[in-house]
C-alpha cells in the first residue's frame, strides 16, 4: 500500500493514542488490517467492542451491521465510526423490518406466533435485532448458531431464522438433527411467504430467503473438482455456504474456526477454503508449510467489506485527530434497547 498513507495512518493513530480502538473483521484488506488493534469474526468483535469502555472512539473496519452492534454494546459516550458508509451487507439488506413484521402477522393469523422463537444472524440491521429482542428471541453468529438454536428450541417449538437461509438450514440439519423437510423457505416477496398454511404449521424451522452473495458462489462442483485435482485435500468452508457444499465439505465453521483449524493443521497437508478471499490469501501467506488454496477459481471478495480501504481509514482517523467525528453510526434508543436484549441474550448463551 501507498507508503505515504501508511505513515499518515500510523501518525494519526499515534496522535489519538488510547482514545481510539480499531476493530478489523477478518475479511478486511491487508492494508487496513495492519492498523487493527484487534481482528476477529463478528462474534469476537462484538465482545471486543463491549469490552473497551475507555476508548472514546471505536473505528470499525467491517460492515454497517457490525458497527451498529458495536454502538448498541458500547456506552453512551463512545462514538462508533465506519470509515465508509457504503460498507453495507447485501445479506443484511435482504431482511427489512416491514417484511419481517408482515411475516409475523402471517404467523399470528395462523395462531402459531406464540410457538415461534425468532433468531437473527448478527448479519442483520439493528431494526431486525430490535424486532427479535421485542419478541423474545436471540441474536447468533456463525460461531454460536447451534447454542442459540438449542436455547430457542428449549423455549418454543419453532424457529424463524433471519436472514441467512444457509446458516439456519445448515445448523438445523447438520448440527441439530432436523431434516430438510422440517425446514421451509419463507420468501418475503410472495404472499404468505410462498407457503401454504399447512407448511407453516408443520415446519420446525422457518428460514428467511436471504443469503450471502460471496459464500453463495461456492458450488458442489467446486468441491468435487478440488477433490479430483488434489487427492487428500481437506475442504474447509463457512456455514454461509449452500447446504450441498457444506454437506460435501470436511469441516465447517466461522472465520475464527477456519483460522484455528489451519493453525492446528499438519505441515504438508492440503486445504481448500471456502470463504472470503482476503482471509484465504492471508492464511495462505501465514502457512507456507501447508498448501492453502481458494475453493473457487474466480476472485471472490466481499465488495462491501472491501469498501474500507486505506484512504478511507486515513481520512477517518485524521478527522478524529482534527476534532470531528466522521461517519458516526448511531442506533435510536428504542431500537437499541430491544436489540441489546437480543444481543445480551446471545452473549449469555451457555
Ligand atoms: P463471521 O465473521 O461470523 O464468521 O461471519 C462471516 C461474515 O460473513 C461476516 O460478514
Ligand atoms: Fe455480508 Fe456476505 Fe459480505 Fe459478510 S461476506 S458482509 S455476509 S455479503
């Protein structure tokens, strides 16, 4: 990266000292991650944000829903900054509050809403987390989805899982023993979600029709081709991948899990990894004694994660030095209150 910008970022960070804490998600660019005080998956970063009450500014190098969660989990006085406001998440955008409320009305009209516990993936707007908190549910991430579902099924008969159909299905079927027939796919663009009343009554898992555009690109063909080309290869994928990909893989887990799995791998072993490319490239560089490959052939970055680049980070830090707070992310108090209930419930999972 541009040496001038590297120097400026370092100087601005030094000038701010302990007043600023920079969080970096694993999918961030190298040029940005070098300035992160802590790197992590979305669960770890939420905990880290909550654990830094002394930092006046949290600069979140990640996407919008993560910065919102950080704002909810930090104190009133702390400011959360997202270096580029265009860093959203297409999956989070697939669940809009009015749609989810409509879905809840459908379930209420059927008389089954009381049996349903809403669970939302961290990758959702604060509005959706607030809805879930108001209705007795919980937030989960890819590293605690099973524990969140255990909790939800102890509380109610059915789960409405938002917004990632793949994480919901993969966890219910591969980790909880439910069958594919226990799951239905609710399409917010169709009346009644595109389902019959009976399907909704019978379902154990009502999956929202959302997905990650990055992880959705890995296919079963990618897995089969990799196994043919590299005999003995270990296939390691994120649970946002499609069900048939996760089923055909050897290991599945969150980004933190993927990192730990490669750290523990034998020298000389071969790994094909199905997750975002910035992370896979970094892992390949960190483990020259292992063969670490990308599961797909084409380039597969998360375009919104990549919006945060060094120029944006430098701009945000220099603004803070100048006494201005750029791109502050705030959640209104009522939404934040209810979203916090659902987030705290996640942080308290056994
Ligand atoms: P984790 O960080 O929880 O593994 O989720 C991956 C992701 O898609 C973040 O946007
Ligand atoms: Fe959203 Fe997928 Fe990008 Fe994560 S990787 S921020 S889920 S689009």
